[in-house]
């Protein structure tokens, strides 16, 4: 879902990051409020005041989004689900969850936590705005606070629409899961509704464009396409877990992997290995034994003119739970490790020795092949 992510801060043990696409929505929201919304509320203010109101409102809105996602994350942690963090991106925010909820009850409480938080802070903002009127606060301040109140209630209402992956869609999935006792079937139904709702938004956006509301229409189209994509991806991930569950890592690994000596220079590594094999990670061998791995991510931190002065051994990462996995480990655990660490390749050990390398690309290729050859068998649990 995301591209380049940048860490903002830690909050209650959760890492809050933003995707570069988030900058687009920050600018759009600030501009729309400063140039359109607030001038319609209050006339005859200076541009500086309108833009100040827009910036403050945008910051308040995204603080509200973080609080919304934080409540999801806290409830998820309560039910034992690992959450990587919270990421702000062009369509708002998301709590990064690598596993499915353990029960319909957990799904329900996690889903309602966000909208409930938005409703609470929305009502609090409206209450403060009312106090501001009585106490004679400046009109711009009272207007920004009131706007944040309304926008949080709108955020809660939109998220409660029963279309997966919106919170309302997750509530629907929890109800179907509880009734059918089948997560696969519940996911298939709720994601279909989410996909249909996304298509509805696309058509609504097209109608708005023809009605003269180009920016608003384009925005609805983008949201609709995102919902359709996210709902289909959720079903694909569940099918992937079904297909890969019980398959050992050794079934996917490439034996006799390409390795690099610890003593060669970074320059030789790039010329003789990276450009030749196009991998992002290589196991590093020193004195005949595995000593770690070298990644293109680590290489990028070294200035180009210093490549010849550093060896692979100096920049290699030591073996750890983030880059190695046992050959008999379930492939699902390998997938979780990749998601948790943002890696696409892991070193595979068998009896403490390097046995191969497993890549996300190979796992996806197996998934695609099995879905093609055994479509009826794979889809049966989803009926």
C-alpha cells in the first residue's frame, strides 16, 4: 500500500510515520479550507488569517486521524495482535496490522474503537466551540474548533459505512464471521460489498465532474478506486494465508544461493553481484561460514566515492531474527517476518548452516500458480 515512509515520533509504543503521499492531502486540505471553507464561514478576513486557520485546522484534523488509528491499535494490542505502527497517507491513516484478528469479538471491538474515538473528540470540539462563543473567544478560533468537531463526526460516519476495509465493513465482517463461523466467507462477502461501494463512489465522482465539481469529483474517484483496490487486496491476503499455511519455507527457497565473500569491496559487490543478479540482499560468507548479509539499503548509505574503501564485511548486517529463518518454519511466519521488517528476501538456515534464500517473489509465484491450477479447491473454503 505504501511507498517511502518517514518516521514522525513514537506514541504509546507505536511508531507514527507518514507516507510521502500524505504531503499531497496536507496541502490540499490546507488550501481548500483557507481558500474555500473558512472564507464561506467568515467574510472579510485577511489571507494571512485564512491560511493560519487552514494550517491549524489541517494539523487538528490529522491529530484526530492519529487518535482514531491509535484507538484501533490499542484495542488490537489488548487482543494480542502485533501492530507495526500508524502510517498517515493520502487517504488518511491506517494501523499496520500483519495478522487477522483472532475472533469476531476482537474484530468488532477493534473496528468500533476508531469511529467511537472520532465521535467522542468530535463532540468535545463542538462543546469547546460552544464555550468559546459564551466566553467571547475570537471568531476564527471558534470557527476552526467547530469545524474540527463536525469533520470528526463526518469521519466517524463515513468509516461506519459497511464497506470493507472501512470500519463499518469490519463490523459487518465480524457479524458474518460470528454467524457463519467462517472468516473466509465473511471476508469474501464484506470485500465484495466494499468493492461495490468503491465503484459507486467512482460513478458519483464522474457525475460530480460532469456537474462542474471537478476537484471534488476527482477526489471521490480516487477514494473509490482505493477502496476497490484495498478490498481486493484484503481477500488476496487471506487466500495467500490459506494457500501458504502448512507449507515449509524449504518448499520455496532457492538452494545454493548466490553468496558474497566478506573481504571484497563494496564497489566489487555492486559491479560483480548487484548489477549481475539484481538482488537486494546477498548472504555474506567469511571463513566458510555465514556471517550475515549485505543489502542495497545499507549500500545506499555509503557515499559513491567511498565504495572502494569499504569491504562487504564492514557493512554486513549480523544474522538475526530479522533476516534469517529456519527451513522448517511455516511459510506464513516467513511472510510475517517480511512484512514486519520490510524485507523481500530472507536467508534460510538448516541445521545452523545456510541452506538457501526465500523471496517474496517466489512465494507470490507459487500462490499464482496454485490459484490457477486449483482454483475450485482454493475458493471452496471461501464460499
